[in-house]
C-alpha cells in the first residue's frame, strides 16, 4: 500500500515538473517571434523613410 502511494506521488511530481518546464519553452518561443516581428517592422520603416 505504501509503495503504490509513493509511486503515485512520484508520478505526479514528475508530471508537474514536465508541465512546468514545457510552459517555459513556449514563452521563449513567443519572445523570439516578437523579436522577429520587431526586426521586420524596423526594416519596413527604414524602407519607407528612404523612399
């Protein structure tokens, strides 16, 4: 009985860590995407300024 409770808690802990680290990766991908958009907008502004 104690062994199954321990295994259950261990599985829950591992799953919680996996979910927590997975969400952090998504945030960094959004940051990279925002930086790419920012660079594109700056390039367009530069092109319009020279025209």
